[in-house]
C-alpha cells in the first residue's frame, strides 16, 4: 500500500436539516490527482472545506497530512494550498501585488519570495499581466493567477475546486500540463469537477451525488465495472423512440448524441443488447449495438442509481 | 508570536486598496474640512438677531427710544410692527416672528416708577408695587430662544435718561477662565476632533473585516496561516495615520479660521489623540466581527455615533445629564476624549491631569483588540 495523505471516515456535514456531505469515506494516496466528480450541489466544495479545516464536520473525522480534523487545523495551513471555486484574490490589486501579498502571508523570506514570484510569473505566463489589476484579467488568466497564488509556498497537498470550469479546452489543456508538472514534483492533488475530460485526467476519482459517494476507483476500473451496460441505437424517429425507451423499467438513461441514442441499462439487466432489442420490438427498422462505456456513462449510471 | 512580515503584508495591502479607492480617500480629507466649517459657523449657542415684532401702544419718543436700545443688544431684530397684542400672537403662531415686545400705553408712568432705572420715584404708598416697564411674549418651544429673551428681562435702562444706570453691586462676581469672550466655536473645534474621529475611525474599521467577507476574499485569507491578531493590527495601523491626518486638518483649520489655538503641548495632544484613535479603531473591529454586511456595519457605526454626539459632552455638558445618560456616556470613548482634548487644547492640561480618562482609553483599545481577535474565527461555520 502506498502512503496516504488524506483519509476521511464517515465524514458528514449538515446545514440545518440538509445533509450536504453524507458519511463520506475517502482514502487519498500520496502523489496522485484525486478527482471528486459530482453534479451541482453534490457536496464537493463542502467536502473540501472540511478537509482544509474551514468547516467542522458534523460527524465523522478526517486526517489530512497527519493532522486530525476536527482539531487545530492551523499547522496544516502552511502545508496545503486551496484554490477556491470562485476567484477570491483581490481584484483591486495587480497580479504582482496579489502574489507578493500571498508570499508574505506565508512568511516566505525575501529572497525566496522574489524567486517564487519570478518563477510563477514565468510558469503561469503572467509576466505581461504583472501590473494589471486582477479584476481586469480574463477568466483564464485569473485562474492561472489563482493557481500561482495557491502553489506559491510549494504545498504538499493541493485542493483545486473546479479549477477550469470557466476556460476553453486549449487553456484547460495547458493548465493540466502545469498540474502534472506539480505532480511530478511530488504534490498530491484533490480536484473537484463536473467535467468528464477533467475527470479522465485524474489517477483516481470518487463520484459524489447528494453528498454520498456512489463509486470510486481509477477511471479504467470504473469504466470496466459498467461494461456491457451501454448500447447505441441508430435509426429514424429517434426522439419518439427515445421517449418510449425512457419509460422502460430496464432502462436507466437515454440520451441523444447526434444521430444516435446512447442507452444505459439498469444494473439488474444481464444482457443489455437483448433487453434493448426486446424493448424496441415495435421498431424493426432501428439497429442496436453494444458500445464501450466512457466516463460520462459511469457518471450518469452512478448518480442515477443514487437518485432512484 | 505574531509575524511582522504578515502584519506588514496586511498593512501594505490595506494602503494599496485605500489608494485605489478614490472616493474614500477624498472623504478622509473632505469630512473634517466640511464638518469643521459647517459646525464652526452654524452651531452657535449664542443666539442673535431673533426675529421679533413690536406692539407699541403708547407711541411716544420714550417708547421709540426703548425699542432702539432693545434692538441695540442684537439679541432681537424687530421685523414687524403690530397695533394689537392679538396680531402679534398670531404672528408668533405663524412663526413669522419668534417673540413680541409689547409696550403699554402708560409706559412713561411705569418707567418713572421702575426700580430698573434707579428707583428715584420708587413707590411710596404702601401696597403700591412697581409694575414691569413692558412685556415680552416669546415662543418657548426653542429653549435657546426663550433663554435669550429671558436674559433681556433685567436689561439696564439707565441709558434712556442719558445718565449712568444704577449698576447696583452684583451679588456675585463672575470671572471666566478660558474663552473669556464666550465664543462657542472655541469649545466646538476640539470637540469636533472627537466626533469626526469617532465617525471615520469606527466606520473604516467596522467595514474592514466584513468587506473581506463580502468580496469573497475571506475564504482565501482563512486558508492561509494568517493569525487573527496580525490581521487586526495590520488593518488598524493605516487608519491611525489617517486619524492623525484628520486631527491635523481640524486643529490647523480651527486655528486658521476660528483662531482656536492649542494651548497644551503637541506631545500631549499626540499621545491622547493616538489613544482615542486606537480605542475607536478597535471598537470598529469588534463591530466588524459582529456585522454580516457592510450595511450592518454602517448602521452599527451610526448606533455608536449618535450617542457620541449627544452624550459625550460635545453638545451638552456632561455634568448636566441625568445619571442614566452619564452611565451610557461613560461607556463611550468619545466622552473620555472630549474631556481630555478640551483640557489639552483649551486649558493646557498635562497628561497627569488627564490620567484616568487616558488610562480608560488605553484599556478600551487593548480590550477591543483582544475581543475582536477572539471573536474572529478562521472558519466558515
Ligand atoms: N453554508 C451553507 N449553508 C447552507 N447550505 C449549504 C451551505 N454550503 C453548502 N450548502 C448546501 O450543501 C449542498 C452542497 O453544496 P456544495 O457547495 O458542497 O456543492 P458542490 O458540489 O460544490 O456544487 P457546485 O458544483 O455547484 O459547486 C448544496 O445543496 C448547498 O445548498
Ligand atoms: Mg462547489
């Protein structure tokens, strides 16, 4: 077994009578990118806030870098970096001033502060914007600034809350390049997302829904598990057929993707292709064929299961 | 221990933000400037030129002379003449005039018998008493106006007969220390230092913590190793400088416009003002940890500001207040400062004379800082 940097046992957080995170068990090994995948309101941010000591769990406990939570989280704060979901740096300060502020808040000695700011402006391609107010940056530039500020003190463990939700694929690709550089340097990352291409980049993911963990493992393992539950239907009048299928008991989900229907069948069904063909007896003109699942299928199947 | 580097980082950030916030920056200078001019010229407890009416029922040269010497006091200015008392009363009701001077038809007779002019023809027959020379009717709703009119009650009238008045030996001799000309502005200028500092210092810091929360920066700040005390100290130091700047403006302008010069030593002035600034800033910080929004912070500032204006001794003398009001007044830093600053500016009081009030301010500042740091939680729940 590899070293564990963070672990939660039955971690729960309630707001009033609403349970935002429900008995979450996670084990996050060192040196990986760990994805928290879940739809809006599934408790990703709340889980991160508990792991960073900003929120106290209502029940259960966590251990992050050897620090027990709930407990004194202060020593942890110079060893972790947390990039919040929204931009939480100062919009009325320039890029350089923001970085200098964070470096000083982390008590970096003057020489290291200068070296780090210089490196980061270079790495995150912000040198030209150094004297611009953060509020005047584009979304992607702002995200790069936030990441630079989050890693300025070279933390061992990074929390990134939906880091690239607002940027184009090209920028996202570059952003992930930087993240993998950090992983190479030994950093562990916990990344929340609801984007499939981001989830695919993670070494391990946990799928959250309504505050509960529905599944976890490597993306390959998870895809493996739902093998044989995905079929594609091609033919005419797909809107009508889709509606018909959706009402069927054996069918979990139907989604139109271009000229095809992607049909996910329920876990109870043994042979997906036969089940769908049976369900479409009245439409002999359509063709049904099994396909390899992708992460989105995993996501939909996992979260559907919890909702029902 | 607290880290100087982190405290400096907060301080520098506050200054940068302040510099980019033009309006706030402008208000720092404009508030003391405008308030001083407004208060200095407008607030005037010596009442002059009250609009009044005269009802002259005798219409003799004597009654005209009487009217003139009354007007010469500058307390009233006769703007209307009425034939009857009823008309004058109606004018008071309509607020056209605030008072009416009624001269009876037998003014000559009354005057000669009046002791006010020396009592040369004082009543001889038993039972016969001197009647007042004339009558004032005044709008009593404004006590300042009423008081001014009442002061005319014992006006010397010897001038009417071109001879020295019988200035009977006064019962008391009054010697006025400090401010012998009785100019109210002398008391207002140093008092205004307290009021303006209360307003700006509490307002700036009351918003200081809430603003971080409202703009979302707090979530970032609390994930860093910053300590509450470092945050608090870094946030108040820039405003200490601003407070001193405002004091400079008020006292400098007070000297230039109203010739209110500081009698005491500048060193003493600096020390006591610093104490008051620190007390106000730490009070603001405590409010800031209570308020959930900047609007709430503003309302809390007003909540402190109003009693600071009314109860601190700025408007009304502390000694004249009922015990309950004194209790509240004693809780306000402004009350203690008002006593100190007037002492230093007007009476050249030494720090030693002001010991208890100065110590109180220091204690308040330290307590406020500790309470604000303890109340501040690096958590979202
Ligand atoms: N401070 C709070 N008070 C009350 N309810 C809260 C609070 N914070 C979160 N919640 C609730 O907890 C649930 C989980 O919220 P959370 O922000 O963790 O979701 P998320 O997975 O981060 O969603 P998103 O993808 O939209 O960011 C939501 O239903 C939300 O309404
Ligand atoms: Mg979130």
